[in-house]
C-alpha cells in the first residue's frame, strides 16, 4: 500500500510539473519583415535570447540594420540625457539577437517560435509541419497572423495544445497591444505562458477566441470597408470622411489615411478571405473601388499612391 501511495504521489507530482507554465527565455522569430523584426527587437530588448530567421542573409542584414536604427530611436527617447545608458541599452539588446537562415537547426533549443511570414495558409502549413519535427516537446508555436484562423494553422502540427496566436501591431516597438488567441485545442498553460510572455515584453495582452479578425481587425476592417462604401455611394468625399472621424471620433488617422498606411492589398486580402468564409455577411462584402486600386498597383504609401498620392 505504501509503495502504491508513493507511485500515485509521484504521478501526481509529475502531472503537476507538466502543467506548469513555461517561462519563455529563448525565442525564434520566423520572418525578417517589419513585423518579425519588430517582435525580435522587443523580445531582445527585454532580455530574451532571440534568433531571427529568414530565407537569405541579404534579407537578414536589412532586418538587422532596421532593428539597429529602430533601437537608436527608442533609446533616444528612453535615455534623452544619458548617452552612455543609451549606448549600453542598444549594445545589450543587439547582443541578445542573432540571425539564421536555418530554422530547423535553430528551433532545437527554443522555447517559443513566433511566425511572421506571408499571409498564405499553405506556406504557413509547410513551415510549421517542418518545424514540428525538430522543435522540442515543450516548445510553443505561435502565429502573428492578422486574418487566418489559428486553428487551421495549428492543424499542420502535432502540438495543437501548444499552439496559439500572438497578434502584434505595427510598429511593434511602439504599439502596446498584443492579442493572445486561444483555439479550442490550446491548453490553459500554453495560453497563460503566452500571456506572461506578452507582459514580459512590456505589452498589454488581451484574450480572444479564434474568430475572424480576433478583436481589433474584426471591428476595424468592417469600419474601413464601410468608409469606402460611403465614399463609393457619393455620400461624402474621402477627405471629409477622414476629417469627420479624426475630429468627431478622436481617431488619430482617418479611415482612408489608415487604409493607405496599412496597404490596400492587405485590406483586400483580409476582406476577401472573410467574404469567402461568410459570403452572406454584408460587413464582409468586397468593394469594387478597392479591387480597382489594387489591380492598378495603387496600394497606398508603399507604392506612392492609394486613395491619396504621396509623390
């Protein structure tokens, strides 16, 4: 009886240990674009060991340069009258950050993989299916997707219980919010580990279920699309709509300014995906004008013209 009791106690203690939250120290960020670089920067700046991964060294050199320039801007604000502290902050952050083109090798020793690559489900499936074979059992996977279902991405792996969403906002070093998405399969300990990690970055996490657009985009994108429809119907000019929302609602940017900033192709991609999921939902109806501008490669600030001209 005593032996059986000891065995039962050992199993209980073992189960308790397995259920403990993971303290995330080592982070792998896949994707050296604006979002991935931003996530890597804030993680390194808060004492995490970070490896930023992309396909080529040229991409990673550009990413590293962007991170260093961003750190200088951040440090200038944080240490306005302390140049020595500013320099130490930059050097310490950069010492926590390395780069690699070999994701499979890197994930052997990581606690968390954050994916911030192209919004293409097949490409994300290929990436996570491959990394699932190399990452340790304890490693948590997370996607920074803004529009694709986390559940669909997680289904490419064998660790659905250790898979969640971490949706950061651009620019990551400045924006305080992180949406932490829990799928029906995400374990409570995984979810809590992701919440704690978000707080460790100095961010404010909000909890959301795996629904289209989570919280912010689910409210924001229909608002942007209705602004375009208002303009299409000739009810108001885009300039007046922008002024009205800035001065009447207190928004820092009007909807057309924001659409151009985000990228019209990005907005079209999101609304097209949601329309496919729910074709009868009027909030997700596509816009002929938006489709026309994207077809003409007028994507907003990044191409010099969208709803407004920037040249």
